[in-house]
């Protein structure tokens, strides 16, 4: 199925606009979020998502200091730049950045084994809101976000518009739906289900195909689109009801029509 793959390649350019670059993963037995090869001797223990961050924990029999060093070196080999010590969610450790993402390496020893957690997700971006934007007052309590819908526009790109829908946010059953339009008006759709760790795509009104069947990486799409959802949620809280635009590499990106907690039907997230 060639046409979806062509548009997938174009979406890689969209990702670069907001600071994320698709990096082909090495053909290794185990690989981590962000495209790094997991050091030998470590196995994946758990994987979860929280507040738009992907958290993967590995375990092995190395000592903790050396384990942190090995994982840090693996990230550096994939062009992640160390930026010091940081805290993300409940994790504290060595932090790296690459484009619009951060990766944090944290570890502990339990039961005679070393456990290393790698947390990957969005970092705050610099946006250029319209002059009339007035940030929400600090004493106003923003609503808890369970679902979200928004539109991303791109100027002078093959992919002109992406409609994004997200449901069950901040749970283990997050589902995403994206409908992308190219410059010719052709539509390609994607569904990503975190609970099932599965994705589907279709071109126009053709049958849905699994990511596996068309050679698309679920992990890479998940990190990219969950990052978009995180940006949209942040913009909605800070500048409610307004469009937010910013430019990168001479490409202008606009977030529009951000809706908090819309009623999204089940059928929107079902590949039928």
C-alpha cells in the first residue's frame, strides 16, 4: 500500500517542524523510546503512559551507576544532548533533549536487580500567540482534560491540515485519531490505541490496514502525536479559545479549534 507510506514520509517533515525527527530504529532485539538501542543485559520490564509521557522500565544485573552511564551513552549515540539533572513526573535523573522532546534516565536497585526507567515526552515550546492573547489568570482552576480535539495547519507543505482527536487522556486506555489532508485534498487517517499497543491507517475510503502490515512504527507515531496532544492541551489552558502559531525552519504551524472535553463517539476510534 504505497500511498499511505508516501504521506507518512510527508508527516515526518511535519514532525521536524515541531522539533521531532523520525529516526530509523536500529534492527536490535530491544530498542527504547527515542530510538536508542537498549544496552545488552537489560530486558523491558514495563511500559506505560502518563500525562503525554511514555515511560519504559528495564531491569538487569549491572550496578546502578554503570547502568545509568550505559543508557546515557545509548541516548547520546542517537543525538540526544544532556542538559543536566531534572525531575519529570515522579522520576528524577539525567535529562536529555532532542528537538521538541526530552528524555530522562532514572534508576534504582530493588531485589538485587537494577531498574532503569526512561521517560520520553514533550518539552515546552516557544510559541508566538497573537498580541490580543491574554493568559488565563493564575487563580483560575483549569478543567481536568479527559478528551481533546484540535486542528493543526501547515503553510506551504504537502500535508496542509491534520485533525486530531484524543480520548481517555491520563489513563492506560488513551486512543488517538488523526485525519490528514494533503495539498490535493486526499485524506489519510490513523488510529492509535495505547491499551492495545496497535495502530491502523487507511487512504481515503479504502479498508483499514494495521501499522504492522504497512510498515509503520507504532512507537514513533505515538511519541509524535502524544506530543502534539500535550502542546494543544497546554495552549488550551493558557490561551483558551484562541489560535496559537509559531515558526520553525521557515515553516509556520498553527494550532486551531482546540476543544477541551468534547463528546467523541466510539466509532471515531474504531477501524471499521
